[in-house]
C-alpha cells in the first residue's frame, strides 16, 4: 500500500512539472477548491457531461486515446457555451490516515487540472471538490480491488448565477487631460519647395514621436518638448502623421497634409535674336540657343518649330543649342521642357524672319526620339545619284544628287538631318533612314516641306514613326516626284499633314 501512495504522489508531482508554464515555480498555479453555498448540490438536470478515469490508467506522458477523445468533446462543448463549468474530484481508498489520503487526493486533482488546462480547458471555468477517501474500499478482500476506488471524476454542469463570470468592477481614475502635439512647420498647406524642416512641439513627458509621411516612417526624439526632422516632399498631396505616447500609455496624434507643387521650368530663347532678320541666301541653317531653369530635374525638352515639335538635348547646366533650318519667310520657335515631377514649362514664342528664301521645291528634315543614337538621312534619284553624310554636296562629291544638298548632319542625338533640292529638278527622289550608331531602338520622323518659297503651294507633312535599331538598321520612308509633288509611301508609314 505504501508503494501505491508513492506512485500517486509521483504522478501528481510529475504532472505538475510537465504541464506548469516554465516561467513560474512548480506550484504557483492552482485551481481553487469549490466554495459552494451551504446545502448546494448539483442538479441532475444541470449536468452536461460526466466521466471517470481510474488513476492507474493515467499515464505520465499524456492522455490515452479514449481519454483524449473525451477531453476534446468536453472542450468543444465549453467553447460553444460559456455557462458550462467543469468540476473535478479525486477519490482514494480508505487505507491509512484520512488527512493524508485527502491531501494526496487534492495534489493528484491539481495535477490532473494542470493537464486539462494544457489540453485547452479554460482554467477559470474549473473547480475542485475536496479530495476524499472511499470507505467502501475497506470491504475489498483483494489488494487489486482497491484500484477501482482510486479514480478521478470529471463533471460538466451549468453554473448558476453566483458562479458565472462577471466583468471586474470599473475603477474610475481621474487622469490629466491628454497631451497635445502641434506642428509648426511646414506652416502652409501648399508649398513650391520639396525640402523642409518638420518642426513641432508637445509636452516634455513625451520622449519620442513617430513621423509618417506617405509610406515612409521614422522615429524622432523629443527634447524639452520640441522636435524637428528634415523631410522631403513628393509632388502632390503629402499626408503627415505624428504620433506619441503619454506617460499613461495613451496615444497622442496629430496630422496635416502638405501639397507640394513644384515650380514649372522657366525657359528663355536668346538666339535667334528677337526681330532680327536672317539672310538665308547662302545657308538656311540657324542655331536656336537658350537656357532652362528648373528646381526639379528635367526629363526632356522639345523645340517647337512652326508648330512641329522634336526632341532636343539639354546640357547639365540647363542650356541648349540646337541647329535647325529656316523653312519659310518667318519661322516661329518655342522651347518646352518637362521635369520629373510632371510639370511643364514653355518659352515665349520667338519669330525668326528671313530674307532671300529661295523657291526650294523640296526640303526634308529627319529627327528621332532617343538620345545617344545617330541616324543618317539618305536620298537617291533614278540616275543612281546618292546624297548622304559622306556625299553631302555635289561640289565635293560627284556621286551626290546634282541639285541637292545635305545641310545638317547632326551626330549628337535627336537630329536633325536636313536635305533640300535647291532648284527645279524634275525627277523622283527616294528618302530613307539608316541606323549608324547606338545600342537601343528609336522612332524616326521625317518632316517634308514642298515648295517652301511659294506660299500658294507650300505644304508640310510629317511621316513616321519608322522604328530603327541595330537589328533593323535601314528603312525607306517615302518617294517624291517633282515638279508634281506627288508622294508615295511604303506600307506602314503614316503621314500627318500640316497646311501652311
């Protein structure tokens, strides 16, 4: 019998050590012994489930399959109905001293309760009945018969009003008013500057604030009730949220929205000079010069000549210098720039009057939309004459078109390449573009000006785009017959007509 007592004691201690959380001493957590009102008894109608396990069937390593199934069923019922409580009682045989038997039964009951808690039974809905000894065990004549009186009984019942959990009483504490956070800078709702110093103030008890701008967050230290941090705004709406915690754990928050409108680029054309006539008797080429000022990095710029735009190169200091050719007796120029924030600026219109504009029956201007690419304009006639950068003038290259001239061979990106027929020269001329240098594909456009010196017949058309690349380096664009001005295009080349 003494060995059986030692076995039960070992079961209680081992179960407590296995199932008790490691952060507490072994006996720090206990299920309270039920303190029922005088005369209380469980009503038969209030019992939801009931079972009993012999103590010699409790294993050190956990529940048996049958026990685990029953515990799972109890747990599910208690999860669905919070008025179900679990009552636990351990009974032992009556051999030995009654006080020792009851104490041991209570220890075993606590160990079983720990195991139930680890299996998901809510600890605040378990109660223990005091351990007891079973007097009928003394009627047994064989030692093996005592084991049926050593058992744990588990009963699920519906708790009455005095047992059901009640919310803890509210304790009213008078706290000081919540702290406040005030943002001092940026001071306005709209700004034309990206970089600002965010400044604010709050109570000195707040040590740190969190600053969120859009999707970016950072932590800023508060010193003597003030904080500051450099910020950079993005174009458009910038929501700014500042949050801190006061000494009582309350969240303190303020917010504002700053709209950043980047200033538009400002552009000035300095050449050709305003009102100055250009003599184009010998050469129609002029250089458009100027500068672009922008607080935001520039994305691209365009030279708009006679309402026809084309890309131009911008230097790092914002200046530009673009050669072009005068087409009429008074060409107009504007330069437009677009920055990385999407803001566009455009210069005032600069008029460029010209003297000595000849009656050129044909002028062709090739340009493209990628920098660091060099395209070449090639023109051939039916006699096999060929004008290109290596045969620009018939005076220098016998194989060039007799009445033709290549005025500009631009090798610095975007173009233009400019060819003209200087005098009446009946014939058919084929214009094509070839990819000379670069690594990326680009789109080429050809502006065709017919009869530039004759206002009544003057016609401007834009052909393209034609895509060229190192893999597809050449493409015909159009064929022109003079003096009729009939234009024939290869399939896939489109034209935009600009009537002068």
